């Protein structure tokens, strides 16, 4: 799994800890959140690919849910989105 941006997070968090000025802290926190949102988007895409792969391999929606810990409804949403329906 390749998720771009993970190397950016540690320095941003370290900078956040050293800042003292509220305006700088707020601006840095916004940068951290932007990177985290992008990481979340990428990781969700990887997860969704794996969920679809499990379903394509023959597991039922409930079977995928049992393996992944997601709800059956969430698995259904992911599979349906992949199908474009």
C-alpha cells in the first residue's frame, strides 16, 4: 500500500507542538488537518479496493463485513459505488 503524504505528518505535528502564538497554532492545525484528510481519502480508497476484491472473490456482503469489521450496509455501499449504481 502506498499512501502519499505520510512523511509530511510528523514534521507538521512537531511544529504544532513548538508553536506558541495562537494564530500560528491555528494555521498549523489547519495544515495538519488538510494532510490528514488527504491521507484518510487515500486509505479509504485502498480499503474500498480491498472490500470490492473480497466481494469479487466470492464472499457475500455479510462475509466481507465479518472479515473486515465493517457493517453489511457499509460493505453494500462500497460495492454499489464501485458498480456505479
